[in-house]
C-alpha cells in the first residue's frame, strides 16, 4: 500500500534502516527482511527502488506462514549469529511504522546501541501525546546511561488508566522496535521461553540442512516452522527478562495499523473532513475518504470512514477501525478469495489486474517488467487472446516464437505450451482475454520458471 507521498511503509523502513547503517555503522551491515515467501519479489522491488541501479546489502528469511514476532526475530538472530557472531547488534524494525524525524530516530538508535553493547535488551518507548487505548505501554524505572530500566509492560489499557499513565513521567508507548546483541536475545529466550527457543533452534537446524544456506534468500522449512509456538517477542522475552532497558523517544512515531492512523497523515478542511483521491463533501463533518479510482460523494454524514478500493468498499465508524480484522476473519471462514487475492496481484515478473470477469470469460491487464519473463506454461481449460498495448512482447506459442508489438495480438489455444517475455527496456503492457469452462488461477502447469515455481 502506498501512502499519500507515493511511497510504501516498507520502502520507508528500508530507507530508515539504511540511513542508520550508514550513520552509525559506517555503511557496514546488512538489511535482513523476514516476510512471507509470497512477498519476496515485492520486497526485493521495494529495496531496489531505494537506490535504483545500485546493489544493496539485502537478504531474506521467508516464512511459509505467520507465527508472530518471536519466531521471526529469533530466526533472524540465528542468521546474524551464523554470519557475524553472537555480539553482532540487531536493530529490529516493524514495517508498519511511520517516523517523521529521521535525525532524532538515528540519535535514539545510537543510545540503544550503547545500552545493547552493555548486554541490555533495548526497546524504544514513545513519549505519549494522549491517553491512547490502542497501544501497549512500558513503565520505566531507574535511570541508566542513555536510557532507563524497564519495570513492566502493560497491555492496552482502559481510558481511565491511559489518562493516569499520561499524567505520569514513567510510562511510554511500546513502539515494538528493539535493539540487542543477537546472541544475548537467544540466551534470554532460552531462559524465559525455552519451548520457543528449542523449537526455533530445531527449525534453524532444519533450515541449515537445506542446500544454498549461504544464499541471500532462505526459505524456512514449513514442517519445522509449524512446530514453533505462535507468540510475540514481547510475551516470550521482553516482559519476562530482567535486562530490558527503554530509550525514551520523541521522533514523530506512529503505528500505521489502522485507517485512523492513515487519516491523521492527511490535512483536514474547515469541517475536519479529509480525503485521499477525489471526494466531495456536502453538509458533512469529521469524515475521511480514501478512493483510488472513483469520485466519492459524502452527503449529510458525520464521523465516518469511507475506504473505496478496487477490491472492496469499507464504511466504518472511526472508533471501530481496528475491527477490520473481524471482516478478514469472516472472509476466511467463508473461503472468500478477497482475503488472499487483490484485484491487482503482484508476481515476480510484474503485476496483473482483473478488469472484468463473468461466466466463461475473464479480462486482465498484464504488466511485465523489462527483462522479465513468465513461466513456460500450459492451461487445460482456457484459451487466451493477448493484445499488446505498449512495449514489445516475445511470445512462445507452441513450437513458434514470435515478436508482438504495440496494437498487435496473438492467440494461445488451450493445451498449448506458451511463454510471455519482455525483451525491451520499457514496461510491457497488454490485455489478456481468457475464455473457457474454468478460469481459476490454479489451472496452470509450469514447465520452466526463472523464479523457482515449477
């Protein structure tokens, strides 16, 4: 998802991490991304966008499924120990945070580094600006050089308790960002969450047994990873350890975990309405509209959120913005495709967007990156018409290989092996019209693939 400035939160996180590495590490270090295997190529593209044409020190741990933050951070720590030794420092950043003041952030990281080098597990405590009930809190105690001792972690409080915390000088929002020595984290996990530590160790050994362990991209074995407890790093280690320090921080942090947080990034009008995209407000107040493609008109409404995307329309009260996850849970229960597929789907070679579909037909817009290629594949139940809108396509169609230029087309019968490639330096854009008795994405047989999907 792109924010108002056109950048994704992941790109901003990469940029922030790289700035810290260059400022505090003299350019030495590594960006290690832990994500789902389906987001590998998308993440690589975001990192490449940071400095186009320049190789960046990036590596990836790819999860077969989500198991919360403790397994993700612990496996990353094993990787760091393997590559750099137990004393190597890790700065753990979530990709759904926004930080407005990079200079202050780097200064806070410098304080965290000093504490981590003394053996502390360091977290960043955000100075609260209001009685927020959607965040966890950290209570801080005695002063330390460059920080304070963490006394306890508090779950999301009631409004009354949040107001009490705000009046105190000892409570901070828990940012969910950490700094520690990799070996120290694993030691504390072994002591305070041995079930997690043992399962992660077994998973790491299974991962190491795979070929190409030295590669920059490692796929975590699904069977071993499924045995790791699903638990956060806060519950597993930070709340139990006696060696946690907090760095009080004020660098314009926000957790972009709900539409309320996105709304706050947009300047309001005189009636406190905000809009991303084209919107008209008539006799309306306190309303937020985000619309990617269509004009949205809000008439006579107050305190609403209207999020219009190609996939779905959300209308919600701001106080219930966190309950979007309940919608996702219902979609999963119903087996609805919307919880796992967007209308625009990212692939290693580019994207496709479903423009329209109905009985026995589907129309897609396909965009292929320069030099990229789809797999050599075949469909049993559908034929395809390809019309090139812009760019040049190299097409394998059965035994033939042809070049198809702008305003030209070709036809792929069902049962034909075929491949689409962009041999040019500009994006290839084409329209695909599918027809047949079954048009599901699983009707695909791959014979060759540059991205390991055969």
